[in-house]
C-alpha cells in the first residue's frame, strides 16, 4: 500500500517517526510488516538517500515489525516504540490488533509541492543485490490476506517529528 502527502509549505521532519496501524490477518495467525518513507520531488521522481554508507538509492527511513512481537516495553515512548520481544501474540480469526512500528530517525526537508510517500508491504521495501543487505528478510510469516483498518475507532496514523 502507498500513502502520499504533498506539502503546501516547506516542512522539516527530524527525529523518530512512528506508524500506528490496526491490522487483521485472514487465513494466518501472524504477519510481517515493512515500511518506508520516501521523498518524491515536484516532478514526481523519487529522491534517493545514502543508505548505510553502502548504497546511494536508499529511502528517507525504514521500519519493520513481526506483528506477533508487538508487545511494547515499559520504556516505550509515543514517538519511539520499543518492544519486549519476550512473548509471541498470534492473531485469532477476525482479530484486529494495533501495532506501533518504529521508523528509524532521519532528517529531511520537504519543499512546497514535494511529497512524503509512506509504503507498507509484506517484504523488504528495497532488495539490494550486494553487500550488507544482500539477503534482506528472507523468512516472513506472511500468508493469507492482510487488512489495514482505519476510521471507526481504528486510529491508524503516521506520527512525524515536524520542526517549526
């Protein structure tokens, strides 16, 4: 899934970002979610960023979460979720659960007319053929149908650290 927001004024986003989703898995008891923030220029072209000093075609920022490992730690903050990774909370049929996905900190200036693109999918957003991320996340628990819920009590949203 792709969600776009085009800025009507220059906006600087600096710090931790969090994606809150309400998700459901039909035909499965777990899922892996991968998210990326991308910058799209006024001509509609993606702006690439250095990634781990190895690649020149990276995203603004990345995040991922295995939904069964969603339990938040006591030191979790609204802008930076932290997970215990101590228990596995699998889905039951028809269950809709909230997840807080940490997105790596970054700093990006968006000029008027540029777009912030949020990508949500079931596999790595970029697959690199060499170096540090050659394999990516090769094992996921994705099967069945995945549903993102919003509205009607499902407050799915992207929390951005906007600098005035």
